[in-house]
């Protein structure tokens, strides 16, 4: 399955990363998928397309993101949400009249799957405490890159691993966000989980031993 970019920005922009990601998801065929860090919704759309092929309409996608820059979120590393392509800037500003990073724009991109998705606007340090992890079987973790945030996100999602699910972390060895690697390494060691580093140190896949 080809990873489509849907005329938006995506963190999986390097050649082959998107396809590799989708192949990893296919290995587990999850039915309830949680993505922390939705950004423009490109990965969310690709996940929903994939899960539809596997399960038809019998799946659920949960997406969590800040969906805005604010003083409350100023400590978080938010990727550049602006386009370098002027045509995309014109398209979203004057035709779609949307901020592609807004929750409304992501809902619009995922409207085909409106009965299967649940988007949550908020900080993962707070929101993950309120999500029932007992039925989630796959987590893609690509939210805040601060050490404390990553550690919190992993700990809040640990029940997924304990129930034989998977957490796939993006940006494992990112030079400008060393807290990601530190948090993952500590979490894996403290809980005696299995961790596989994939795609030239891009992803860390955490599962039960």
C-alpha cells in the first residue's frame, strides 16, 4: 500500500518511510488504533485507509493532538505547520479557508471515516489519563518531544504493551530532541520490555517480551 500525502505536510516525508510504517501496522492488523501527534492528519488518513482494507468498517481510530500553538503549549516542540509551497498556502488560505493544523481541517480530511474516528484536542500529559487503554492494541507515538512528555505518554500507554499490543515511537534518535531516546530507553529498561530499533534509528517498536 502506497503512503499518500494528500497535499499536506507529514512527518513521514522521507522516501520509503511511509510505506515502511504501513507495513509495520499490517503485521499486527490492529482494530483500535491510537495516534498521539496527529499534525495535519496525513498519517491518520493513511491508517484509516489501511484499516478499512483489513477490517472493512470494523475498526476505531483515536487521534490526539494540541491542534494549535499557544502559551500553554510553548514548552512542546511543534513541527513547522507552514507550507514552503506557495500553492499549498494559497489553497488552504483562500480556497479551503482552513488552518491545516486545526482539528476542523483534520476532521475534514477524515470525513470519509467519520463513524470510525475520535479526535481529541488537548495535551497528552493530561488527556491520556482519561483514555481507556484496555482495548487499544496499537499506539503510534509522535506527540510532544520533550523528555517528560514522552515518558508520560509511554507510561500512560504501557497497558497496551501489557495486553500484547504495540507502541511504535517516531523520531527515536532525533538530534534536536534527545529527550525522546532517553525516555524510550529508560521506559524499556524499567519495564523489561522488548525494543526493536527500525529504519535507520527512525522508529522504536516496543512490545512485551
